[in-house]
């Protein structure tokens, strides 16, 4: 009760337990949703399209994906039993699971995907309960390297969106580049030259301005909004489950990747928004929620969920740490799942408009990683860990042909998540390289 009263007295959007007025919280929450909305539903759209699902099933899966993202975000923010980091963590469908899901579905059907995801989610939750023991393997130099690698890995995604979205017929057109530049300029102006809610909500303002300009340019077709149903209820258990060891192994490996990414994102949130390291209790609850939330997603036949890095970047950029703000955004997701017209409205925002802010958002993730790394002098041992981990991890992500000879499941993990290579190398090198006060005797025959 005392905590609730304190939250009611504290209206600061920059405080973890701050509860700002709705006229402040709503735009700040919406900018989180605008940044992640298309990224959340795109993986299931791609998988459903490749697998040839009927239109009514596709629509139901999209609605279910939105609902699961909203509910899992609420649990991360406010906790449910041992689940939840009690941090402003935004959850959505992890794109990295899409290629694995397609590969598994081609052999065992979509039921095989859901069965493997159920086991994988439970496995990640098990890891979460033991994170306190594992945490010692992730000092600032390791965690910072992971966060930096995530930010660098996402930069091409931001640039692709800036140019209109990869595969778009007007990719890199003058109109798209102008739109992205205008949005970026508006975001910078409101972030740096104004104060209060307009500074914190710079991304929201930039997105609205960009969307209005895009509409005037004739780049927005409102037909999907007009055709969307007013009310529709997502259906659970559209598919069943089947369990195959060949499907479970690569899926479990992807859940290890998801745990590393979530740890990096949460560390980015606390470092970027609160200038402190992640607590053991936050890490444990966040990873457990990641796993159980993904297992819950299979009930609605959708892909696993994890923290969204673009929202980590928003917090690093704005400093807005209020869980209430992200909770407001999560409620918009839940409502959108039952009112397709609301969901359709979010999908109207052009990719070039979203990309205008993503370029800066993803860069801020890297800066959070740099801040973590710089907690200790970047020289000697730490410099070697960063150089080798980032060089190989980020390098393999840029030149995926290097691992062409590896098994397909391994290629999926390393190609789509170069930061996993960086993180793995950083952990191993942190364990084997001697520290300053350690002496290693080497005998020469």
C-alpha cells in the first residue's frame, strides 16, 4: 500500500515508479508502440505467408500476436509471481525465431514449431531461476559488448526502414529519404531544443509529423483501415502441438539467444535510463517472464516473444523510465488486439517514417553499451575482449558467407544474431584471460 501511495505522489516520467498524468503518459506510451508495432507482427505475417495459411487464420494470428505482446509486456512491467523484471521492458515477437520456425514447419508442420517453442520457453524460464549463479559470467565488459553488438547489428535494420523497408518497390526513393530525414530532424529538434513532455515525446511527435506529410504526399492508403473489422476476438489453440527432438534442439538454442538478448536489453534500460547496472532480481524475473511468456504465446499459436531492442533505445534516448508509461503502451496493444481498426491504424505509418527515428534509437543502444564498457579502463585485457568479440561477432553478421559450411540451424543463429557470437566470445575470453592481479606462468621447453 505504501508503494502505491508513493507511486501516486510521484508523477515523474523519469522515475521507475513514476505515474505521470495521462496527457503525458499516453503520447510517451504510444511512441513505444509505434516503434515496435510493425516489427512485432512482421514475423508472423512472413511465416504465415510462406506456409500458405488461409486469410482468416492469418488475421487471427496477427491479432493474437498483438494480444500476447501486450499481456507479456504488462507482466514484465508489473510482475506476476516470479515473472517480470519490474522494469519498462516492451515485449514483442522475436524476428530471429522466424527462419527456425519456417525450417521446422517444412519438416514437422506448424504444430512442430509450437511444440518446440513450448519446450524452449520452459527451458528459458528454468535458466531464469538460476541467473544469479550465471550472472558472474556477465561483468560490465561482457554485458556492454553484447549491448554494443546489438545496437550495431540493428543499425542496418534502421537504415532499411529509413529508405522505405527492404523489398519495397520505392526503396531508397527521394520521397522516402526526404520523409526519413524530416522525421529525424523533428525528433532532434524536440529532443534537444524543448523541455518536458515535448522533449520526452520527441519520437511520437516526429512520427505524427512524418505520417501527416506522408499522407499529403499520397503515400498512405487508408483502405485497410476502412475494411478492418470493428471488433474481433483472437482465438486460442488454432493449431495443436507435436514434439520432435530435431525441432526442439534448434529452438532451444534460439531461446538461449533470446535470453542473452533480453539480458542485454534490460541492462541497456537500467544503464541508459537509470545509470546503474541491472539487479539480480530484475534479471531473474525478466528471463523467467521471457520464457513463460513465450510458452504462453503457443496457446495462441504465435511465435515466441522477447524484449524489443528499439524500445530499449527509446529509454536510453529519452531517459523515460516510468513503468506506468510502458504499461499504458501495453494496454493500447491489448485493445488493438480486439479492435482491428486500431491495429490497422498503426500499420498505416510508412516504414520511412519509422526509420527516421530508428536510426537514432538503435545508435543509442550502442551508446548504452559503450557506457557499460567504460566503467573500467578500456585497455589491456578489456580491450582484447572487446576487440576480438566485436570483430568476430559483428564481422560474421556482416559477412554471413564465412559460416556457409556450418549446419543450417547454426547458420540461422549466427547469421541473424551476430551479437550472440560477440557475447559468447566475450564470456569465454573473460573466463580464460588473466586479470591484472593474476600471474600466469608459462614454461618453455
